[in-house]
C-alpha cells in the first residue's frame, strides 16, 4: 500500500532502483510482495473526468474484494491453446509400469512397409517374407483382413509409381495370408474392392480433375494387377484373372467414350503397359477386341479435338501395335530354322570386315564373294592376315563355327539358285 507519509519522488525512485539492482544480482531471493493493490475507482472523478484512486487501507481492501467478486476468471477453466496450434494427443496405453508409449496400429505398419518398398523396390524379394510373417501375426480376424486389403489398395492407387510394386505385393499376400474367413480370402476381398471402384467408372471418368486422377490411378493399378496376379490351377501353370481381362476392356471403352486429353493419356499408358498381353490373350480366344480398340483410336484421331502431344501418342501407339508391339516374331524351331522363317537366324553369326573396313555378316547378300576375297587374301599373305585382318600364325586354322556358317550359307545359296 502507499505510504501515508509524504515521500518525495526522488527518494521513491532511488528506493525502487535499489530494489531492481538487488533483484538482478540476487536471483535466488524470493519475489517481493507488491506494495500496492490494483488501483480501483470509487466512482468519483476529478475535474478532467479521470477516476480518483483510493489510497486508504480500508477502502483498498474493499476495492480488492469487489474486484474478486466481479472477475470472470476461473481456476477450473480449460487450458488455453493459441488458434495457430492444433491440440494433439497420442493414443497411449500403460502396462502398469512407469513408461507410457504410443500403441502401434495396422495402418502405421502397412505405411512403414509401403514406404520402404517404394523407396527401395529392389529389396522386395529379400523383405517380402518378413513383411508377410508380420502381417500374418496381425491378421487374426475378418475385420482386420478387410482393413489390410483396404490399406494396401489405397496405398497402391495413391502413391505415384507404386502400382507395379503394389500389384506384386498383392500377388504374394494372396498366396501367403493364412486367414480365410467366410467372406473370402485376401485375393477375393481385393477383387471385390476393385469391383466397387469399377462400378463407379462412368461417374469418375466425367468427374472433376481430382476424381479423374484417382480413377486413372485405379485403371493403371488394375492393369498391373492383371499382369502380376497369379491364379493357381490344377495344371500347375499359374494363370491370370479373366475377370480383370473383361474389366480392362470395359475401362478402355469408357476412357475412349470420353476422349479428353487426360482420359486418352490414361488409355495410352494402359495399352503400352499391357497391350501385347491383352492382344495375345484375345487372339487365343478367337476375339478381335484389340482390332476394335485400334479402330476407336483411329476414329478419335480423325474426329476428336485432342491436343498435339496426345495425338502424337495415339499415332505412336497405332504404329506400335502394327509392329506387333515392338516384339521380334517368334523364332522357328532350331532344326527347321532358315533365313526365311527365322529373323534371328543370323543373330549369333560372326562379323567380318573387307579390305576397306566395311563390316558384313552371313546375312549380307554378297557374303560369299566377300568372304572368298578374305580367304584369297590369306592365301597370298599367310603371314600378315587372318580372317579379321590382324596378324596371325601360319598354323592357325579357320574357326569351325565360321566355316560351318559359310558352308551352310553356300548350300542355301545354291538351293535358292536352283529354285
């Protein structure tokens, strides 16, 4: 409280300065109690309208009591959190020991596995057994199995460039997750999840950009799943899921029926990924589905107003299919192979060089004449040349493989002349 004695300002200032210095250099001392109570007005004011402060001890106590009664502060108020911070509390559990720690969840486990495989896809073979054993220890009920399927599906369609590894992971788990409830095993639940998304294709293909992006990721994942998901059969040779074959055809038709650039780019990616396998499978079944798809692409190139880059992609795709998807034709049986029915006939034949350095092989039409020229040169200069034009020994003979290739070529040349 204020001192009733009239103290001068200078003495008061010097006293306060001394207290400040004392508190600075004696941090261990307890804080002093305030010498005054908060100034409270009794409702009177001076000539300027400012409230007159009460300085008497009795009035000060009454004013403090009035302040406490009128205060809206509460000791039971919740903790104040600034608006820029979000309150967060980990789910913890106690094992009746002193330490508390966060409880792991299946979602965290799958996220860790997926992140590792995505950053190090080459470790798939070495890590997959550990991942499978860990998941088997978690998957003990039908609900947990369904949660696992959903988690892996979401990760495989949401993470860029993870569709291939995700499909491989799904294939392995479909054969090694032990729990098989009445609702279906891992593979069956996965296909049911894909079917659910498939049924929404018409809405997704016409949706906003974000919806289309998710739909395109699903389409590419389904393509990878068709190539990697193996179904065991009684014949011993694993096969592919035919249900996915039909789904991919319908998805391609859906994409081409709405030929905007994002949908066309997705269709091109899917065909470059799986076009050769789809084409072969349809041909084995006697179906011309790929011809119908290529016809739709040609119609789009003529009529649709697609971007220049997308048009170029479509043209390249048509060329790719016309070249048998960039594959070399199947080689004939070795015993029946000839230069006419096997394009790989001369693949492993040696390469020779003429006197002026021009390379030629047994596939060259003038092979016989050029090769004879090399032999004549060796006869004239036995110490200076061998079949490749380098220095050689007199005793070295012609390579048996080369001699055999030459004789075979000469025989075939004679056969062609007789025809």
